[in-house]
């Protein structure tokens, strides 16, 4: 898996930045609308969960299995489409387990394809900055010969793990913002 060289730095809890906060998991209401989609939709047996810990962070965790041609787990949230044209960057505040994850957006609900960026999540809190217009189009795991994300509208965000190996995973998510 190719990981883009996005800017990463350790974020302080009280940093205040301009932009649009899509999800701040310090607020329990931010958990509404999220749901797991594992490889069971294709017959696989991977199992992911999405919970909120007592410190106010969302936890995407579970086990990826390669049995029955499986190999991924994801958590996603659809929302009313927003105008994303004035934003250039998705900013993820996360702490992980040293594994590769994907951040995915859809420009409209139930779009035929989505846009992907890969990132590494270390055991320290990180601010992952993903240039929106560098997110590439994918359908069913295959890169498409289409332009990268145009950044006009956004109707879904998703986190996914699909590293082509059986593994347990745990990703803490503090927030998702657009700048």
C-alpha cells in the first residue's frame, strides 16, 4: 500500500483552528449515524466495532480476517451533502497502532465510487493533514482512471483497514475537520 507523505505533527488538545469540524468525538452526539461495514458484505468474517471511550474518543477496533475472501473492516457516516469547495485539507486527529488505514470520502450519498487517502497511525496522537484534491478515485478496491477528488461536495466519511493480512486493529479518533 502506498502511503502519501502527508504532513503529520503531534497536536495539542486545545489547538483551535479555522475550518469546519465534521466530527468532534468529545461530544457524544458525534457518534450518531456511524455504522460498521465489514467484508461480510462479500462473505468475509472480519469484525469491527465503533465505540466511544470514557475519555471522549471514538474507537474503531476489531479483527480483520482473510477467511472466505475477506480482508477489510470500515466505519462510515453519511450526512447531508455539504459544500466542501472552500476547503483544501482534511485534518484527522488520531492515535493508532502502527498500522495503515484509509480515509475515504464520497461526494454524494451512494456514489458509484469514492476517494481514498492512506495514512499510518502511530501510537502517539497525530494530526494527519490530507490534501483533498490528492484523494484518488476507487470502486470496490480498484483505482479508477478518473480525476482525483474535485472537492465540491462531501456526503460521507469513512475509516477503513485493508492491509491484505489478518490482524487486530485499534484506531482512536478525536476529530475530523476540514480546513
